[in-house]
């Protein structure tokens, strides 16, 4: 006879054991859930009918979840943009723009990492692309190897925090909050983290100037308007895509899925624009479409008849169709889009299987009173809310040594979210508590790509780095940047305004005190004929 009080810790301990052994997480979760489910039925904790909640949740909360439809769209968008040449152009132009400054190549990697993070959303793509392009250049001009590997890995992982990061969409879903609010909450910490990275580079240039020398003048091939033009040709289309994806969502014009779909089409358009085989007629048609878009916006602002607005946007849609047909015509882009489809399929299938496994585990965990056990354990920590945040962040930090962010978001976050909502509400309010908590976890989970033994950003660097780059330089180079990320976690905890500053204030209306008065006629006629 197993007491029911033992079941939650046994399930949790079994989960940790399977993770340490290295079995695939999705199947480990399902196996644990079903095994303990049958044990609970045998012990009489619940009946077989209780397990009917598993298929109901799988079909109702996972496979029919409209929010998670945004995941394949954003994955496809990032997969296209990682291979289309945009990163190369931006790194080259930014490197030459900041070249005269000590540490200029480091600044360019940080800034381009931030911009690419806002339009790709995938760490692997960003780290590999920037390492292939920037590492040989930084080595050529005498940059310290540990700084080089560290800044490339850290600037790639910033995509975890910058909207429209996939992890923010997943966290919003698991915490039951709006994706738009999660994006608004993440902007402050993401920008502040870029400032933190740049400040570290600046002080390193003062303390050890030989580690980050400026680029020699003879190596800077572009100057003046030609340099600025190349910078703007990379930044402006990216800014437009960021607005199309994020701006429309935050303004309430689109849902996350609709914004992701527009981002996927926008990525194809950007890929065609950056390809050398983009035809002159196609370019002219694209410019006509952009002009029609601008005129359509003006017409809408001036309140012209709706038919005029529709006419101009019909021209824009026709231009986009022509540009997408150009992608079909160009063989290299056809191959690129095919690879993006394959990447999207793999990641989406992985997410679906992890969700199904976590559903099996969580249903049984709740059935054996796992939630009260977890809540009692977390709320009895010393230090109240601050002790809770310190413990959870240390727990997530060490858990990230073995799990990636998808697994943490789907397994751990649903368990601790109810406790977080209750504990943190007195500090920032009930509306912002889970947004603040989600952004804290998001900043923390960046480190899962940066520290051993499963720091995937370091694996990506090792895979593309030249042979003369030592693995010890990659791992030691990552440590200062992991420290900066943990400082960022502490800052977000200490100053919640970094997250809540852009959020709307909580409603001051008590719905329980609302009274609806229906006016009645002064005199009810007696003769109703």
C-alpha cells in the first residue's frame, strides 16, 4: 500500500531520474504518467474513468489550440530568414559602420543579434549564421578568442527573449496570458540586456583594449552614403517585417496566428528581395505594391470610402503574389523554402509530442493531489515571494543543464504557475503577476543554451568554428555572458517596472459592484390595446 502523500514526490523524482538517464522527454513523461496512473487506480486513488481526461485534454487543449498554430508560422519565418543572406548583409554593413570603434565588431554582432532575434526567433540559425560570417573576421583582426566565442553565443541566445520569440508564445499559452502582453513585458528586459552586453564590451575595451581592437582603416571598404545605404537596406525591411508581425498584434489588429502567417509570407518576400536573381519587373511590381500600401493607409486615415482602401490593398496583395512566384522561379529559393518546411515540421512535431507527454503526466499528477503538495512546498519557503523567486530561478537554472526551454515550459511551468500567481500578485498585481513571472523565466532560460553539458549554442559554435578554435575557449568564453544573463534575471526581479512598465494598468472597476439599471417608463399604460 502506497500512501497518496508519497505519489507526487515519487512522480517528480521519477521524472528527474528519467531526465538524468537521457530518455526522450516526451516519451518519458507519457510513460511516467500512465505508469503512476495505473498504480493510482490499483491503490484506489481514482478510477479508470479519471484517465479519460487525457485524450480530452490532448484533443481539446493541444491539437485544437489555436495559439500554438503560431509556432509553425514563426518557425518557418525564422528558417527562411536564416538562409536568405539578410544576416550577411547586416553584419557586413554594421561591422564597417562600427569598425573604427574599439570593440566595433562586438557591438555590430550584438546589434545584429538583437535585430535578427526580432525577425527569426531561432537560436540555432542565429548562432550559426553569425559565427560563420563574423568569427573569421574577428579572428583576422586580433579579437580575443574567448570574447569572440562568448559574444557570438550570447548574441544568438538573445533571440529567446526578443519578441516574437517562440518561448514567449509557449509561455503565454502555458500561463494562460495574452501573447501581446507577454511581448510587451519582454521588450524592456530585452533592450536592457543589449545595453548590458554593450556595456561589458565597452568596459572590456577600457580594461583590456588589446582584446577588442578596432578594424584597420584599409579594411573598411565602404564609407559615406554607400555604407549608410547598405545599413538601411538591411534595417528598413527588417523593421517593416517586425512591425507587420509585432505591431499589428500589439495594436490588436491580428491574432498571433495571423501575425505569424503574415511573417511567413514577409520572410519569403525578404528572401526574394535579397536574392541576386530577383528580376527587374518583379522589383518594379514590388515597389508599386509598397506605394499602394502607403496610399491605402493614407486613404484609411482620411476616411475615404472603403472601396478605395480595398483597391489599393488589392494591388499590394497582387504584388506579393508576384514576388512569391519569383521565389518559385528561383531554384535556390525553392530549395531554401523546402528546407524551411522540413525544419518547421520537425520542431512542430517535437512540440506536439512533448505536449502530449506532459498532458499524460500532469493529469495523473493532479489526480494524486500533486498540486497541493507542490503549493505547500513552494509557499513554505523562507523569504516569502522573494524566497519563492530565488528558489524557482535557481531550480530552473540547474534544470536547464539537462532540458531545453520547450521541455521546461511544458513540464515545469504549468505546475508552478498557480503558485506564482498567488505569491506574486501582492507585488505587481494579479493582472501582471504571471507576465512578470514568465519574462523572468524567459531571461533565465537563455542560459540553457550557454552552459554545459547541453549548451546548444556552444555546440553550434563548435560545429562551425575553425579547427584552431579550442573547445576550452568556447566554454570559458561563455561564462562572463552567462553571468551577465544572471545579472539580468536579478535586475528583472528587483525592478518589476522593466516588465510592467509597458503593460496596461489593472482595472480599477470591481465587477461585483457593477449595477445595471434599466430605465422604466414613468407611467405604465393600463390600456394595452
